[in-house]
């Protein structure tokens, strides 16, 4: 089928390629004219036959919101917009409402796969009306991995991004799990070769996983991780997951501590630990390190 | 080659089968005469040609210790004992010393695989002297999975159980990660079908893993987990991992919180939370629930 | 000076008494006519001389919001409204704007003191314009404890409730600290008389505090806490504190774990721990407890 | 009464002064001859009338152990040794046994008070036989604060250091509580003057405490904590508390996270966070910061 793809960066560009390889016709738009097929959203809409399907793959937040608003003015009744970005699930109801005024459908799609998606396929978690999702199924089938899994229609509008958010929360804690194990092994006098231990775990163990395979790859190229700094960004989903835990009174200790470890990793110095040091100095005369 | 196997329970029994299927001759001893080939450790030692290799697969702690001590009196110089149980790594130096007095070698082997090991193979993490490990390699090769991974000689005596201990610590936090995600999805009004979401994650996602496959299996047979109580034992490795974090000053928040969640799951009522409730009642006149 | 007090429950009623004892004239309104001086907000406004000051002490959220809106229609330019309830700091900007349209000032006041405030005084953390706060100072002086501390003008509108929110977050973690210590002492075979240990800590120690005094009181009347269930509500400020930690990327492990412990205390069974138990059963054939 | 005091550092020296001010005769020994009354343990024992009482106030571990062993050879039946250092409670049974062979009593005393103890008194938590503790009561009475609290006979040998250990565990989490509140207030745009907020909390609030008074002092002298580095040592009790939580299956999330925060504060870079950064780079092509 035909699809408009807005945003041809690392993710959108590769998804376009995978769709085209599967025989779909994809009209791409990007602010960078070098990679775009058309030079405006209006031109993109023009280039597609009705009823149209347009996939938005731009940064979450303001960029996605303004793109949806512009599309609301360009598309027609019966068209569908997919937000495949890392939007917060609470944005989806807003976007859906904006489009519904013009009879335009809306589907939110959480997409996992990163740089591996082009060849291995993208896992898709989508939310929206049954009819809208069904119409887009050929696109989803082309994007998803070839096995029997990797796609779910998780619920109404917002459910796709919600499931993806939880996926990322789990991911934070899994990464933290391997990372803590790594640090402990490196600190111990018992184990001689930490990278070999990780490599061995890739088969037969309870903790084998794709992330473990990647950990092995990382250690293959940099066995002591000498070339990486312990500085970790977070892209929003982890924070939103904890916010949801708070809202729904669900205790999330492992996920939350993983998020806090990232916050801490980005601090030059910890104001809280300065306070603890100052307190210890007050009552015990413990020496403090000063700058 | 020949091997004595002591302890023919769920693990030892299946390992014997896997070894025999690979062409090794295994003489088995168990307190239960129905499953044993011989009726005493002495008979087992008698039945093997020197230099002998004896694999101990009995409960960690007292049972393993006393078995090793008895073997020290029965075996001869040049023989080797393997402890394949879930022993604490600190037991290994003691066992090795007991045996070394008689010129008997000692190898510790952390074994992962559970009920799946018979068909899929057991991941092995071993510690000990190079020569001892090399002599046992045919046994390890028969037990391990068929791929290129699943075996590591992690270091000297104790390194095998150490690596297995860290493996289990990581396992605790990974299980907690999926479990927290599960609880959040179940609590949310956004996602309709939580088991389908988990199933979809099995391909193309960052969090795909063997544990996730098992989670899918569990939800297939009991979609709301109605038939399971939220009561979780721990077998020691998690506690030892945290002890090591404390000893080596390695922060292990995700693993430790996962362990604490298990402790809490086994409490009828929480003394700590009783104290918090009593405190709130004191300062705020907040009602307390009383028994 | 004169003050209108709206809401004469446990907090508002005692604050009225303390203000009157200090010589202020307080006109009280409550939905319960038995405790009220006037029978409507209109009558309350009528009974005060301009420029008026009205203290709102009703449940946070809808009740406070609608009271402020009604006051906006009844009060005149130059009057001031104080919200002394446990409102979220984000409500304050909304309330301030509602009132500012009519030239009415707004001050938010976080109030600590509970059932002890009548006799010991209420700690006050206020936010608002300098002039508004200054006009209310006689009221604050009468409410606050007699010492040199217990009052702070923390910043603009919202700062009072913000400071009170953080106060409560700290309170959660302090209570958790004593509670964990209590549980450990009770679990240990080393210490014979846990209540006596807590009592002894009230002087000379690093951990002496008012909360510790209350803990001692609680243990005096119920040494084993036999009459309290480990079930703990939370009133919002703890959740908001963690939300702020997430928003501002401030790691708050002790406060957050204290909040999660409360969430857990209110669960009949833990869905997350059911998931862990189900997983263990899948890979290890570990028995599960079923209902 | 008479007392021998071994170790005249910051703690022991001040305790000697406080005892002498109360009319006791204290013979002091220290490796530093400038502060000592006698030049050897033998001379100290010689200078006391039987039955003797000797208070050991030297660093926990090897120094305390060897001092007790030397005293076992010098003292006589009916004498008593007090270990007032920060020893691990598990050392006490060993020390008691060493001395019991010669009929010498043993009492362990956890001492809190730091640099403030000289004037305000030292809180004492003691363990040992009833008769031994009773004989030392005049010494305890002189050391403890003047109020009705500050002393407890917590149980048999080891109970004193156990209670002190838990006291310090609680202290860790209380300091962390204030520290997290401090960091959040400093990070927020709502509150103008964080030190004033802390100062106001000293009266009328739920969180008033001696530690809060010290926090106020610290902020008085350095309002932004510009002269303190966020680097915090730990002296053992926190680690032992968590070890006990693990041994007794008591969840201690707030105390443990406070300890982990100290571990993290002492790391130049976090190996765990390096691993997370390396993993993110593998699957997402996320940029890593390299050294």
C-alpha cells in the first residue's frame, strides 16, 4: 500500500527502506531536502491517493504536536495518521481529538528496534480503533520481525505508547541488572575474566537475552569499558513509567532505582551527598573533602 | 569418560541422563536406593577406575560439606571432586583444602538450567586449577548447551560459584523488572490485554529474553496469575550477592530491592509498616487499622 | 486582627482556638452548623471588616478550589485569601490567578503540627507576595510555636506548599528509618527489650527527634505494636515529592522507597510477586503457593 | 569509683574529662605519652585497686582485639573490661570468651555523642551480664546525659553494640532523608531561600530533630555547601546493619539505599553506569561520552 513517512532520520529513514523492500510505496518528507521525496507536508499529502495513511516519525513533544496539527488541516475525512515517535501516552488523546474533528483517524505506535530494526524488523505496540489498525496491518506486517511475535494491538488510543513506555521501564531495570553484575564481578578478586563470563552466559542460562548478547559485543570491543564514561541519558519513558507507578500506587523499586542511577550518573557532584558530608562534619568532626 | 554422580534429584538425575546420552559412564549414588546404582559412597569410589572424578550434586551447606569430608577419606591422590551444587563461594576454599591434604583436586561448578537442562544443556561456570578443569572438559562439554557459549572457566577455586552467584543476582533483578512491568500494565486503564503485550515482546524488542519467553508461557496457562500467590522464596545466591556488594562497596540497588521485595512477599504483616502506622497515629491522629 | 476561618475540623478548629487565645477575632464557617459562627461564606465575608483576610482550611483539591472560586465572587479588592490546606503547590498559581482578577491577594501556607499544634504551635511555611505576607504576620505569629523558629516565607505563590511537600517527603523517609530499625531489632536475638532501646535513644544520640519521642509513646502503650496493622495510607505529599524528583532529575531513593513501602503495605497480594513466583515455577519447577 | 581508660583520643579523652568532673578517678593510657597517665597497660592495671574496671576506647577490630587479649593476661578474676568502641557485635562474644577464661567480666557499650558528648553527655547502649552492668552503673550515670533517657541495658553480651549499630543504620537513613529534601529544594524554582526553610523546620514540625539543628548550623556557615564535596565515608555500622537485614530477612530499603548513596559518592566513575552507557550505544546508537 501507499504511506507517507514524515521524518527520515535514523528510525524513519530505515523504516521507509524496510517498507519499500516489502513492496510498499513510501513518500518521504524531512526538513532536510537531501533525503526527502517532497518539499512540504502539503506536497506529501498531494502525492498520496485517498484514503491516505501518514506515519509521523519526528521527535516527541512539540515537533510531533505541531506536525499533527498541520496534518489536521491538510488531510481529509477517512485518512489516518500514525504517531510512531516516542510520545508520552498522554499526548495521544490530544492528537486523536485534533484529528477526529476532521474525521481523520489516529493510531499510536510504540516502536522498538533501534539500529537493528532495518534488518531484524521493528517490534510494534499499537493503540487505536480496531478499523484503523486493521487498515494499517500491511504496513505493520512489513515493519515487524518475521516470526510470529513482535506486534500487538494493545488497546485504544494511547495503549501503544503506554506499552512501549512500560517496555522501556523494564529495559532500564534489565540494563541496570547486568550493569550491577558487571561492576560486582569487576570488583571481585575471585573472577579472572569478566568478559568471558558474560560471553558464557549467552546460552543455557536463565539470564540469556538480546541485551546480554549486546553486552558481550560491547565487551568484545572494549573489555574494560575504558572508552565509555559512566554517564547515561534518559529519554523520557523511564520517568513516565515511574510517574505512572506513583499515579497508580504500583511500587516500582527496581525500575525507579535504575532511573535514579542515571540521574546520579549525570551529576558532577551530588548536592545530597554534600549535605550528608556537612552533617557528619557537624556531629562527629569527621573531615570533609572540600573543593 | 567415567564419572561418579552423588545426588540424583531433579538436577543430578537429569545431568546423569545427559552425560550417559553423550556416551559417558556415570555411576550414581543417592540416599534413595531406588534411583542409585551403588549403595554407599565407598561402593561408588570402588566402582570407578583411578584417577576418579566425582560430581557432588547435593544441597549446599552441611550436606555438601559432609559429603566432601567423607570423600576425602575414600578417594586417592589424583582424583578430583566437583561441587556442582548451589554452594556459597566461600565454602569452596574450605572444601578444596580438605581434599588437597590427600592430593585430591577440587573444582567448583555453578550450574544453570533448571528443568530445561536435560534437553537444552546446562550452562556451566567453573573454578579451579587449569589441569583439573582440563581433565573434566569432556564432562563439561557433554553437559553444556550445543552452541559456542554456555561454559566458562572463570578463575581459581570459588570462581565458578561466584560467577553463578552473580548470575542469580542479575536474575533476581531481571525477574523483578518484568514483574514490575506486569503489575503496572495490569493496573493501568490503557492496556486491554496484558498477556498479548508480553507475547508480542518476544521478538524485535530490546527486552526479549528467555525469561520473557517463560513469562509468556506462564501467562498462557494462567492469564491473570489467579492460581499463584505472591510469595517468593530465595535460595541464598541473592543474599550472598548483596553481602558481596556490601563487602566490596559496590552499590546494587536493583538487585537488593529485588531481594527485599521477596522478603516482604513472605511477611504476613510488616513490623516496619506497623511502626509507621503507629507513628502516624501519634502525630496526626490518623486512624490505624487494628487486628 | 480579624480573620475568617473556613473549615473547622481537627486542624481549622484548633487553629481558631489558638488564634482567639492570642486575642484575634476569628469568624468561623463550616458545613456543620453546630461548630460554625455563620451559616454561609457570604455571611462570613459580611461579618468581617475590609480589608479582609480569610483562611481556607478545607480538604485539598476540589473542595479548596471551589471555595476559592466562591470567595473570588464575594471578596473585594485588597482582601487576602490564605490556603492553609494540604494543596499541591501547582494548585496555588491557579487559585492566585482566580483571585487576582478581582484584586484579591493570595498566600499559600503549609501547616505542620497535627493534633499537637493547639498547644505547641503550628509550623508555617508560606508563599506569596511580600506585602500580603506582611499583613498576615500577626496571624502567623499567633499560630507558630513560641520559639524563634517555626515560620518561613519561602518564596512566591506556591513556595509554602512546596516547602511543606518536601517536609512531608523527608518525614516519610525518617519514619521509614525508625521503622526499619524497629523491625531489625525485633527480629534479632541480641536485643531483649526493644521499647527500652528506643526510649534510651531520646537523649544524647544522633537520632533523637520529635518522631522518636512519639515512637517511644507508641511503644509505651503497645510494646509489640500488637494492636496496629501494617497498613499505611499516604496523603499526597509523598507522591508529589517523588514526582518533583522525577521532573527535576533529583534522585530520591530513600523517600521513594518509603513511599513504595506504603503502597506495598496496602496490597492484599502483590501482582509483581505473583509474576516472580510464576517465573520461578517456569524455569526451576519451584513450587508456588496457590490460593 | 576508679576506672582505667585505654585510648585518649577525641572520644576517650573527653569521656575521661566528663568522668573526672563527676568525681571519678580515671587512670588513662594512650600510645601517645603526652596525654597518658601511665606508660603501659601493665602500669594501668597496677594503678587500679581490685576489683578493677577498664574501659577500652580504641579503634574497632584489630586494635580492640589485641588490647582485650593483653588485658586478659594482666587483669584478675572479678575485674571487668568495657569495650566502648565501634566494634561489630560479633566481636563481643569472642572478647567475652577470651576474658571469661580468667574470670574477668565483659560489657560492650555502644556510645553516641561525638564531639558534643563532653558537655551534653553520651548516650550509652550496653550489653552484658546484669551484675557486671550494675557494678559499672556509676560510670554510666556520669557519662550519660542528665535527663531520664540516654542509657539502656539492651541485653546480654553484644546487645550494646547491636543497638548502637541499628542506631547508626537509622542515622544513615535520616541523614539521607534531609539530604534528599535539601537537593530537591535547591533544584526547585519555587523556593527562594533553602537555608531559611531548614531553619524554620526546627520548631513545630514533624521532622524537627537534633540532626536538623545541625543541618541548620551547617547551612548557617556555608549556605550553598560550596565548601563541602559530596564524598561520604562510612564507618562500618551501616554495612553491618544491612548484613543483618540480609541475615534476618528484614527488608531495609531506606537504610540500604542510604548506604549505597555513600558508596556511589566515593566513585570517580561508575563501572555499572559505564556498562549501561555501553549497552545503550549497542542497541540505539546513542552517543557515549568517552574519556
